C-alpha cells in the first residue's frame, strides 16, 4: 500500500486526488512515471493510456474524515497491483458457453424482395438469405475497383453503447485501445474469449464523449450480445488467473442497446456499404444542406459523421471491407432502407455503380488481405489475430483485457501465419478452405483459408503457413480436393486423368 487517497471527479476527463502530505511526493513521482511509461504496472508491457497528465495543485483543505484504505475484497478486473492480490474474493465464475439456436429457415433482410426483383441469386449465409451475385462475381468486383458497388449489409449487428463507464467497459472486453478514439473516429478491434481466441472482429465508432457505436458480424451478433451482457452483469469468467473478478459498476454506468430491435425506436439502424472511387460523388448527389455535404466531402478515413442527405437521417463512416480508400458504410433507419438502396442505384447506375453480392465482397476482401471470421480468424484452425497478420491491433500494453494473458502465451509459441497467395496459371482448379499446402518434397506446411479471383482474373487466396514458407515469392502446391471420388492408383487405366497439385506463389501479405 503506497497511500490512502480521496478521488474526486471534476468532469468527464479530469479528477483530483488528495493524499496525505507525507506521501504526496512519492505518489506524484509514481504517477508521473506511469504517465511517461517509465514504470511498469504489473508486467513490463502494461501502461495506463487513459492517464494523460498529472499536475500538483498544492495544498488541499483538510479532509472531513480521516482517509481509510479499502482492503478488499479485490473483485475489480484490474488495478495496479492486482496480480499480487490473488486471494479469492468469491466463488469462481463459469466460462461463457454459447450454443447456436436451431434455425429452420434463414432470416431475411428488409431488402430481400428487392434483391429478388433485381434478379439476384440468393444463398444462405450466416443464418440469412443473402444475394451472392447479380450480374456475376468478376463484373461486380470490377465495378467496385473502377466505379462503385452497393452492398446489402443490413444483417450486420449495430449496437449503441453509452454511459460514464462505456469507454472503460469496452476497453476491457475489446483488444484495441478505446482510449485512443477521438469523437468522430473509429477503430478495428475484436472480442477475445478467456483463452485468447477471437470471438468476433468488429468496428467501434465514437459518436460522443460517452457514446459509442459498435458494428459486429451478422453471424456472431447473438453470441456477441449474450457474451457482452453476461460480462456486464458479472455472470461469467473474464480472468482465469483470478476467476472471481467481475465487472461491477452502478446501474446506468453502461447502457447497451441493440439498434436492430424495435425498442430502439428512432435510433434503429441498418447498414448499407457503398465502396469504390465514385462512391463519394454518388452520396453527395443525394443532396442536402451545405454543411452536411461538407461533412461528407471532408470525412477522413475511419471518420464518422451524422448528416441528412436526400431527406434521410444517416450516420456515415468512411470505412469498408473491400480495400478501397474511397469507401463508405451508411447507417439508416430500417423504415428508410429500401428508399436509400433504390435512390443510390438510381443515382449511381449511370456512372457505373452496381449492386454487389457476397461473392464480390469475398473476392474484394481477399484481394485486400482482410480476414473473415471463421476462415482467417478462429474457425477450424483456431487462428489468433497474430496468426491472421493483425497482431498490432491487440494492444498488449493495456494491463488487462479479456484474453490478454492467454493471447500473449499463444503469441510466444507461434510459428506460423496467414499469407496471401496467387495461382500464376489461369484455368487451374480453385483451392478450397482447409486444402493442404505442400512444399517441393510433398510435406504439408499449411492450409488454405480462403480463395477467390482478383481484379486481373487470377485465382488469389489466403493460407495459413509455417513461418519458413511465408517469404514473398515462395512457390508451393495445393492439393485441391477432387470434386469426384478418385480411382485408386491401382485401378487407373490408359487415358484416365488424375488431379495434379495446383501451383501457388506467396505474394505480399497486403497489396501496395
């Protein structure tokens, strides 16, 4: 124990700390060392990024009552010194367990009838009936790269998170550093389970001082919602080393709302994505007040703004899942979703905008080197963010987030990672997820995670490979699973054909 103290909040970002005079110099030196990153928290990585500066305000009035030190129970998820306070402060909490509910038929977005009217081919995806393409994968892929593409992503989860402890809570359940977010900015992050594996990857936007907007993958929305609410209520384990710790704050300190639910009223939101070099001009052509048009025109990458365009109340972010830098995700009330879709098609069609399905979304994100949950993250190979090539996003300098210690342990022994590859010869069979990758001696050195086509029409994919084979230019082969049951070698006759390995070449992890 360094000192007793009295903490008083002055405003949302400023507090005063009154300490006895005899300990003041030591406490001030320690706090300044934490601010400057010269002193460790509980390990060599940890630092407190929410602590920006410390000033000595001089003598304080005598306290109304003697300062006393709270000696426990130590149930807070984290405080400096927490790792040395491991005496149980209650029963161990259970691990979070999620069981996918039985779902007889796929759900439909509000644009489902519109897609069918436009001739889209529909397929089940993540529990939803979604368009896989309208005019063809490569056609829609080129539209995004050359003009613009419009995607129905209204099945994605949209949450509203508010309250004085919203940032602290999100910083605990997310791996990135929420305190780096300014109002009007966004960041890519993930939820980890207590074993350090991704439960989902997501985007968080900061709309106000105590107001955040969260977008999660459609297939994971219900699981994520159950997980986050279980943590908020202190019902599940968040630290296996101290399984009794839990989130405990006053009611109302964090308010979670699912904006796809009717209870959100006027705040309900569904998402569309418009991606490609002409997408900004198409959005501006909806029309609006000069101030709102200026907000869209000057919106920086990863920024978010609230505007009215074409008479529609919109939240617009400059983000996307295609690799395009001129790219927007638009959040609109579900009552206005079809109107916005048709309006963008009408305005954008003459300049090359096309509606795009899941196939183009997949080929675009593979070309950009972006991961898909269930393929390059988690999935059958249990891939971590480090293995996916996104190891800079878990901010391990944060002293605590759910899964931190397990993730660090996994990273310490990691010897493989995800690469992009290209099939240099056209007309080859497409590698499929989990197809083995072999070296020139036939030794299995990895597995395919995804594959589609690139802008030039070549097969391009991602694969999980041992580190020794991840250098750009490395030539390998994929044993593509045959579509038909092959004959045993002894039964082959003159004229029979056998499947040959598909040659691949490792390329840069991300396109320039």
